[in-house]
C-alpha cells in the first residue's frame, strides 16, 4: 500500500503518463506526455469509478502535455518533442469546444513559430502563454485574447532584454543558460512569471497592452535549479502578501541536492524577499548531489485557504499549510507506488476539484484520485 498521511486513494486511472491534470465540474482533463496520446477526458462524477469519455491524439514528434478548460473551451499546447516532428502540424495551441466532453470539437489552432507553447494560464477569455516566437531566443511571455476562440488575437508580448535578437538587442548570456519564459500566472492586475534559470518576474498588466516589469529575482547563480512556478496567495498571511515559488528538480546547472520550494514576502512587490523554504523531510540528507526528479516540481494552482498540494516528483503528493508563511509545515502526503517497470514515481502535476478531491498524475503512467482529510 502507498505510504500516506491524512490522505486516501479513491481510484487509480491507468493511462499514459502526463504533464498536467485539470478538472471542470466533474470532468477531468489529462494532458499526456508523449504522442500519440494528446488529451484524455474522463467523467469523475463518481470519483471511485472514473470513466473515459473521449481522447484526442497528436501526431509524431509533438506533444500536448498541458491542458486548461474554462467556459466550455479547452486549450491544449502543441510543442515539438523530438526530431521527427512534422512541420505541417506546427507548434501553438489547439482550441476545442468541450460543451459536450464526450465529443470535443476542434474550433481552431493558434500557431507560433518554432518549438511551440509550453505552459500557460487561462481565465476563459485571456490566455497567458509561453511560446517560442520568430526572432527571439527561447520562450517569451504573450497574452492572447480568445473572445472569439476561432480567431485568437495577440494582445501583447513581453520578454527580458536580450531575447529579441532580430530586433538588434545585445545578447548577454553566451556563457549562461538561454532565457526561457516557463509559466505565467495571473492574479488581479499582476502576472507572476517564472523564467527558468533566469528566475521570476512580477508584471503589472493593469493595461494588458503595456505589461510593465515591477521586479525580478534570480536565485540560479547560487542555487542550480530552474524556477518553475510562481503562485501568489489571494489573501494576506500574517499581514503579509505571500508568493510560493517552486523550483523544478531538473536541468541542474551543476550537480546538486534536490530542488525545494520557496516562500516569498511580496508586500513590497518591488523587492520580493525570501522568508522560508520547504523540503520533504529526509529527502536531502546531507546536501550531496542527487539525481534529477527527486524533489520539487509543481504546486496545485487550485487550493483551499492556506493549504497547498504539491507534486513532488519521486515523493508524490505533499500537502503544505502556509498559514504561518515563515514556517511552512507538511500536513499530509501520498506516496504512490512507482508505475510498473519504473524505479521511482514521477509525480508531475496535481489539481483540486470543487469537492476538494485531488488528482495526481505521474509523468510515466497513471492518475490517482485522492481524498485528503485536511482539505
């Protein structure tokens, strides 16, 4: 039986591994890691008996491992994966009508230059994405308007100076990792943008046509892990504005102990300040280097109050309470067994539905539906 605390497995969905899970109502959307599996749509009205409704496939050389749904619109990423990608398919976003989840209907595709789109946020009208774009080094931040989902319109793009090579910008990172926007998340009139080995940025998007950088922080010169996700808290904690910053335990610049998560005070958002960290107990025994995909990956972008579920690669689901942001504490966990043929679990993403149930996907195979007594 899986090792657990304050959690209980309700069901396991045997399906190809994936990069993201999302729930709207009682419908689960699973973005898969590798072709031909693109997206699987599952009825979870009875969470103990999930039922596959439909599947969307993707051609060789591409993957569609991220998925978001709002207002009956599903958007999935199209990103090149491998050397056999058919150029006719191209990178970008696939857009679907899922008003009938058993019958997803393609609405259109928004195309981008190069590799495609990685991760993104979607509020039902605007998508905040991380595409590659012609003339730029690496991924940039872009806002798309999907008021007419058949005709997405670029509102604005933003990048860090030096990325726009075609615009004549001096490129200062010949001896460093190339810049890469990884994941914008919106809260109010701010975007919290992770930028991989270039840290994170807080953008003012009160005027979406003119994003303005408020602050940027990069820990990579000292800590070798890339910044994966910046998750702002919607309400103050202990009178402070707080942001959770997850580093990903991959692409280490040098051999290192597993990645962890940071807690930042952004009360003065021009000067974000790290006030705490969290690592799973016992994972980093003595600071010595460990293989990749042992530590932190991704917090749930849906959570309740101050309790945040995390996908922690080899250590499965971890549930943190940050009511005291200076002392984050673990209040529950679920460590799934490794999929058949795999040495370790590789929990890649977790989300929550309106009932408080958690959905944890392994990038190798399978989704667990989990009940947590602390939620």
